[in-house]
């Protein structure tokens, strides 16, 4: 019966629009961290929005479950099918046109399969900046970025992706094409459906294109690397830098000593940088044609007010890249470890020091062979607070993870934070969401899902 259903589906497709190849399917069924390994008999790479509409109409009628997939760099198991659930994958990589760049209004209209880095490079040639950047930019797609409301390293300057999206085109589960690709900043015409689709992790519709704000490219960027004895010194440094540089700051990243240890063990060594407990990487962008930018930056860094003995100001694009590479290689280094309990949390900056002290103490008490790899986008209150467990018996994994999650998430609640800052819910945090969202809010979310997708064909088993 299932084969018959697929046969009719395949008849709608060009042979280059799908694969049944087992090896390729395995790749697309496994998430980036290798934690979620689902299965599927079919992956489709549609070449047009109309085709997606036809496919979804058919799938809804025949109750075929569909997982939307972009670059498959997601970190919560949202973009891969589950095991033994007969789900097919619709991968968006063939929708990769740049439809328009509006040089007057300052926006770009792009299809959802465009790779983030390709969009950034295209805009760079026009001296324009795209408001999103992150370590996965060489592989992740715009549709995946919108579906996860991605954060990344420039939120402190441009806001989250949601704040930069002016319009969206999407195919809804019954095949309806919803299109609102207007390049206007003000549009008060009732409920704004695009904001439901942003961050919906593929459960309400397949995003096919978007109109997104773009910004003038800064003249130059300078990276500052500083190290500190304590987390409190880091926070003092943050306050000092915001006062001195304000909206010239385009990134403010944090790494603790354990992050650097895992980086040096598995990926690369820090060159000519002093070791310490905490590290910051701050990117300052010259948006104001300031002459002799390095001189300008140095003149503002008052060492009497900064409690550091190691502060480096990059002098070239080469040095910028080298320093960024340390920060962006941490996830790659972590991936080489056997057992990590990962978190992506938001904590108000005013509580963050106490959160780290209390949570780390409880974790060390629970498991003394643990190492707390704490890094992230500090300027946006966002920590990737990941616990590396050494010398464990594999049988214990589930119960160790459960206890660690309890310690971390109870403290997230206590310090008024959020259990996901930017990666989303997917499969990984679905259970936890129920405990942290108000019951009435969950009920409303379920009602919205039912309204969009009454037969639950789109990305079932994810988020709610
Ligand atoms: C090294 C590394 C660094 C990272 N750094 C960051 C970071 O700084 N900030 C951050 O926010 N994330 C980060 N991530 C996570 C990840 O890159 C983002 O979540 C990214 O936005 C996912 O895009 P993707 O195309 O890979 O989506 P996928 O992983 O393919 O999918 C993610 C979710 O979106 C849905 N989806 C995908 N495409 C569509 C579509 N067209 N329509 C509807 N739903 C869709 C999927 O069903 C799934 O639920 C990082 C990941 C890695 C591996």
C-alpha cells in the first residue's frame, strides 16, 4: 500500500527531483551531532514552489508525513525523520534563486534553499551586509534559519532573524501557497501570519522564500580578544564596552577555560594567547567612516577599568579570521567527544553570574568527572552551557542526562531564563517545553497547529 502511494507521488516528480538511494537517505536521516538517527524511504528535492504545493496537497490527501529539511545543521533533531514512522523528507536545496535585491528599500528576496554564506557573499559584492551570521553559514539554508528563528553572532547589532524578516512565502500543509513578500516596514493589517511561521520549526508550513532587510557593509571590522580571571570581570568588561562602543559592537562572545581545553584537545591550539579562566571575543565594526579605526579603539580601552592582563586588538582581516576561528571551532571540537549534555539557554545578564556559580557547583557535586563547556553569545544573554561527562558507563547515559537537565533547567527557571535561546525545541527539548510553558499557552500552540495542519502531516513529533 505504502509503495503504491509513493508510486503515485513519484509520477509527479522529475527523476532529478528525488532519490531512493539508501546511503544518501542515511545521511539525510542523521542530524549534525549524530544523536538523532531516523529512517525514510524517500527524499524529494522539489524544483519549484508549485511542485511543493502539488506534493503537499497529495501528501495531505494520502496522509503521508513530511519532514521539511534545509542544510540539516539543526542541533535539536528537528530536521530529520523519526525511526519507523514512514516519514518522507522534502529538502529545499533546489530552491536557490535570489529573486531580487532592492537597493533603495534595503532588502533581498531569496528562496529558502539558498545557503546563508552564498547570500552573504553575493551581498558583499554590493557592499551590503546580511543581518545573520553563524558557524554553520557554509551549510545552513535561509528556510532553516527562518524556521528556527536563528540567532548567531550578530544579534547584539541587528536583532534576531525574526526582527529582520519583512515578508514570507510558504506552502501550507494542504498545498495552499501563502505569499506575503512585501518590502514594507509597516503593515498593520490584522494578525501577522509570517510571525507564526518564523520559528515554527517546520510544523506549520514549508517556507519557500522571504524578503529580508539588508544593511550597509561596515568599512572594516576589528576583533578584540581579552581574557579574565572571573566571570564577574567578563560582565564588567561587557558593561564597559557597551558604554564605550555602543552600537559599533557587532558581536560579543564568551568562552570559558573548559571550552578552550576541548578546542585544543580536538581541533586547534591557541597561538600566542595567554591562558585564563574566561575569554571574550568582541567584534567592533566601523559603520561611521572613523579614520584610523585601530587607533580609535585603542584610545578607548582604558586598562585601569578593564581587569585583564591579556588584550589583543586584531590588525588585519587575517587576524580577525584567526580569532573567530577559535570561537567557531568549539562546536566542531565538542562533536568529537563521546558524551555531552547540551543546552542552549538564555539568562538575564543581571542573573548570569549567580546562575553559572550555582549550577556549576551542583553539577560538579552530582558528577565530579564532568567538565562544563560554557560558551556563547553573551551579548544576547545566550550561553551554550554544555556538560562533558568523562568516565561514564554507557548504561547510565539516560539517567545522567536526566539529572543534569533537571539541575540546569530548574536553575534556568529560578533565574528567569529560557530553555532554548536560538536552537529551538525539535525532538530534543519537546518534553522540557511542557514543563516550562504555561499550560494555556501550550493549548493555544496545539490549537494553532491543528488549524494549519489538521491531519498532522508536517513534521509530526517535533516541538509539540
Ligand atoms: C557549527 C554550528 C554552529 C551553529 N551556530 C548557530 C548559531 O550561532 N545560532 C543559531 O541560531 N544556530 C546555530 N546552529 C544551528 C543551526 O545551524 C541553525 O538552527 C540553522 O538555522 C538551521 O538551518 P538548516 O538549514 O540547517 O535547517 P535544518 O537543520 O535542515 O532544519 C532545522 C529546522 O527547520 C525546519 N526547516 C528547515 N527548512 C525549512 C523550510 N524551508 N521550511 C520550513 N521548515 C524548515 C526543519 O524541519 C527543522 O525543524 C549551529 C549549528 C552548527 C552545526
